[in-house]
C-alpha cells in the first residue's frame, strides 16, 4: 500500500469515527470570506456591464469578461454552499 493510500485510509477512518473535524471558527471565516468574494465579484460585474454599455464597441472583450465574472461568482457561491453543508454535517 502506498503512503498516500494509507493516509487516505486513515483519514477516512477518522472521519467515519467523528474524530477528524474542521474547527467551526475556520469554517465560519471561510464561509464569510467566500460570500464577501461573491459580493465583490458581483460589484465588479456591474461595473464592467456599465463600462461596456458606455463604451460599446470600444470594449470588444467586455461581454466575455462579464460572463467570466458571472461564472466565477457562481462557482464561488457553490463552494460556499458546499462548505456550509460540511459545517452542518459536522454538527
């Protein structure tokens, strides 16, 4: 058995027994940080949308950047909800 496989087996065993837990303070701070990032990205998206409307054809990449920001915001929000789910499972 490789070292990685052994470590994963031990970690899984600890999780199953309830011995391996992430501190609540860390999870709470992570959730707050993720939601703050979503808020910041959503604000940047709105600014980029306004810039694109104002400058129109001068920003040919503007709409791609806006879609990229929206996708990033969605992914970070999904991560935040997954972390919240982990926190709820731990309790």
